[in-house]
């Protein structure tokens, strides 16, 4: 590997300045977790044409491994989106002693949501379900919410109820995204899980909602989550972008958590989404990053989970 500049190291670990939230209401800290979400553009898709060469070719696995080793490989849990070849991703993540979980889908073109976690954990099906997907959050070819219970293998302690989303894309589909989240919130309220909730992923949100241009998609999402009895709130991420393809940028990737999950450090965004570095071969060079890694940048939070 070519030597990377010091600015890379500084930005790759941006924001892990320790601070303790003053809003914790639970009394017992049961776990401290680094949780990440990462949309890897069409990972493993076997499409035709030159535009898919970097996506299709195994050479991207090498740069993905290298990039993740410098950013999110130390995560306890990573939520992935846009995964076409789930078996290939699972094999890749064994390099980091991680086990991956997902659901079955009938189409090879499907962009799976996948949860990978350190092998000191298990991802168990919730007691009131028989699989890891919430079918009512997806119809047709929409992507379902992936969910399950994070269990510490050593003592069997059930730590948190995890949900990962990849909502309907497109600026004119706000109403579909709202319906998907309403279905998720309905499940959370009906179940009344005893475990803290962590909800993360690619929400495909826009500053101007197609439902009402006076509001953003996130405004609607906050209203939906505010209706829950679990007091779910959005973790603020001050970094402008989590998606950037040189022509268009946005803040698509988010975390919402229940009140028994408390942020312990600033949110980290890795990669080139907020960088203007032009160094050839640098993960902070947006053009290179888009080719070698993805158009999304991974987002990580370090949280305390309380029971």
C-alpha cells in the first residue's frame, strides 16, 4: 500500500472525542458498542457493461478490506445495504472475525440489507417473529427492514433490538418511505420490546419532501418516531454528507435510537464524502473512493446501552 498522508488518519478517526450524555434515564450500563452503517454500491452485482466492472470485479474486495480495516473493522455491529451477493460479503467479513445475517429474497437483483457482527455476539430472531425481516415494511421489490436481538454469546445476555433499513429511493417517493417507517413503528409499539432499540441504515431522505415541500423527509421521520412509546430520537450527525458521487451529495444514512441508548462520542463519517483531497489513490479522493469503495461513506456511533 502507498503511504497515506497524516490527514487521512486524522479524518478517518474523526470525532471520537469522549463525552457522556446527560439524558440517560436507565441505571445499568450493559454494553458499550460501536455500531456502523455502510451502503456498499451494488456489492457483488454481476451486471453487464463497463460501468459495472469495478462493482463486479473481485479487485474491489481488496480495497474494501483495506478501507474497512482503517475505519469500521473495529465495530461490534455493521449494517450493510445494497448487497447483491450476500455469501461473498459474509466470506469477506470473516477477515474481521465477523458473522453476517440476512434474509432470503426471490430476485438476484435484490439489494439485501445485511447485519454483520463480531463473533462474540449472536443475532437472534425476535420472540414474536419467525425470521429476520419485517415483511410489512416491504411490498413487491421494496427492501424489508432487517431486525433481530443482539445477544452476547459469553453469557447469553440480550443487549438490544437492532433494526436496519434501506428505504425506497428517489425524490418523489417520500410517501412510500413514510409508509415503510409507519409499519416499522407499528411493529415496535405493538411488540413493546424490553430491549433498547437501535435503528440505522440508508433512509434515502431528501431536504424537500414530495409530500409537502415545506418539510423535509427527516421532519416526517421524526414525527413518526415521536409517536412511539419507546421515545425514539435521532442521533445528530453534524457532518454534511454521507453520500457523494461527485455530481450529487446528500445525507442519507442515519441512526435513530430509544432513550436507553446514549451517545458516548461524536458521530464518525469515514471516507471521502466530506473531503476535497485530490491525492491519487487516497480514500479521501472522492473520484478514487467512488471507484474503489462506494458512493456512500460509512457512519459510526459509539453508544452505551442501558437496562
